[in-house]
């Protein structure tokens, strides 16, 4: 077995270009995923931590419907493979837009499709993380807060939110790392991220050992930085 | 003329098929210290929780400080501002210091400035004997201290009445007294109080009125001494034999 360092040095600039794209998809995808996840997770958990004495009228009906819709979203995404989701968003969804909205030339570029896939996929899993964290909060604290005469918004902002957030950090870290690695699947829709770059270099020089070792190490560096940052952050917030 | 703070009119409360309050009629006037005793499952906690709308009644009418439930249920927040609640399990906010817990109500429910809230909170921490514990987190306080902070937190909203739901039941015996002392102090200042408790001595010493409940019904209602020394119903006689 021969292992040539030279091959790696030549490949690195292209691989780093790919890594940059991987980071972009991950960061934008996770920011969007957090927004989707927090909204869907709160919608799903709100009915179970609200007081029966306050569940009446239009607002309660809207909250219930939003919770059901969020549940449907989570179950759909959790129940389908991410590759199928990426294919659907890249190939199938534009067809729907073209015929239904009458925009014949409509299509996503691969990068946009990749980012949307991460937003939706991570969003569904983050929704469950948010829901779990919110449900783990002692209902007594909710009652104590409301008994002081504060609004529901104030309750979420000052009590439920901060306490749930602390409990979300470990599982969120997990999801962030999973989403970063999931970006490698976008090789199938032709996004030039890290795995795709590796694949292309490999196809031209056939140096599988050198290229895939390097690709693996670059992923490991990225996930390690993520894990380390999260651990630092976790230490600064006391978990209660 | 004394004004009515709390008025139950034929109130009914159900949890599923279980009726917890049956046709309850009760009027509590400003300044009364009402102690409620009764076996577990008698509906005494539920009665208390209905007052500050943590539970909504299913039948009859409940008038708290002029607000009619369930008709004016959109005004629940106003009721809660006037009815402070102390829980058996304390329920201090674990991510805030004792002082921040007490400042929370004035800041968020009453819209006071930070300075005002701090002034109110410091005075109340002093009152419950914890002036030097303001910067401790709940987990660093004993049960008795936590419950005194809870009392201060409720008082900080400046309510017109205080509701206590078994405030000493989760405490070690040696910590009960310090909480009861604080409660007595508040009672002496003329606060309207409704206290669900098993502390018969407290009822005798501080209460102006004693209610005995069983199976969702107020069985006896009168002066604490009268009820405790000469109970009329067999159920209260039996209950007192077990408790005292």
C-alpha cells in the first residue's frame, strides 16, 4: 500500500472549497431549522402545558390547530428519508410550482434545495427537542408564574424559555452534528460540498485512501469544533 | 360594612366524571383569616385553586374582588394580581436568585421599574427574615427559607388576599414554625387569607374562621375554637381524632 502525501496537498484547496460550502449549508440550514423547530415545537407543546382554565375561545382553537399541523409536519419529515426529501425539493417541488402557480421556468438551484432540505429536516427534529424540553418543565412553575398575574408571553419569555433552553443544549448539539454530516448526502443533487469534491478528485486520480482519509478528517475537524463550542456554551449556562 | 372578597354561589367543579366541589356556597369578607381542613381528596385544594382561576369552575358562580367567573374569564389576570398564591411545592423559579424571584411580580405583572421592584423585594425579604439571602439561588436555600421567599414573591405583587395551599406540608418538622410565624405576621397586618393546612394549632391561634370539608362539601363552618372543641358532625370528630 502506498500513501502519498503529495496527493493530499494537491487535493486540499478543492476540498476546502467543498468544506466551505458544507459550512454554508449547515449554518444557514440550522439557523432556519432553529426557527422552524422552535415554532413547531412550541405549537406542539403549548396545549399540554397550558392550564385548562385558560383553554377557551378562538385563541385556544387556533393553538390546537397549530399544534396538530406542527405534529403532521414532524411526523411527515421524521417518517421519510432525507435523500427523498432532497430529491423531492430539488426535482418534484418545482414541478408543482410550475403548473400550479404558472411559472414555467421555475427551479431551485442545487444549493438552495440543499439549504431548504436542512431547514425542513433539522426543523422537524429540533421541534421534537423543543417539545421535549418544554414538557420537562415542572407544571408547578407554570402555575406559579401565571398565579402572579403575568401574561402567557411573559411566562414563555422569562420562565419556560430560559429553563427549556438549558435542557435543549445537549440534544441540540447532537442534531447540529447530524445535520452537518447529512449535508454529504447532497452529493446526489450535485452540490459541490465536501463529499462531492472528494468524489470528483477521486474519480480523476483514483487515490481513494488519501482522499477519503482527508475528507473524513476534515469532517471530524468541523464536528469537533462544533462539539467543543457547544460544550463551552453548556458549561456557561448551568443546567437546571 | 365589610366588603365581600370571595363569594362562591352554588359552585361545582368536576374533573372528568369526578365531582370535586358540590354546590359550594361560601362568602369570605375582607380581613378574614379562613383556615380549611379536611381529609385528602376532600376538595380543599381545588376550592383554593378555583379562587385564583388555576382551575375554572364548571357550574355556579364565583365572584372574586368584584370579578364574576366564569362570565368574566377574560379578566383572570386581574384576579391573579389580587390573589397571591403559595404552593405546597414552593415552585420558586430555579434560574433566578431569591431576590430576583421576589422582584419578578412587581417587574412583570405590575410593570414597576427595576429600582422600585428592588426596593419592594428587599423590604419583603427583610420581612420574611431573609434579608441576607437575596443572592442565593433556590437550590441553596432550605425548604423553610424557600417557602418564605415564595410568600415574599406573592406579597410583592401587592395582592389584596393571600391563598396558601398546604404551605408547610412539604417541610421537615423543624422548618414548619418559621413559615407559620411569617404567615401569622401577615395575618396580623390585616391581610385576607385562605389557608389550606393540617396545622390545627395555627388554625386555633391565627384563624378567625375554620372550614371543615369532606367529599367536596363544606361540612362545618365556624370559629376555630368552637369547631375544634365541640365538633358537631361525626366526620369532623373522626377527622380530629386522626389529626390531633
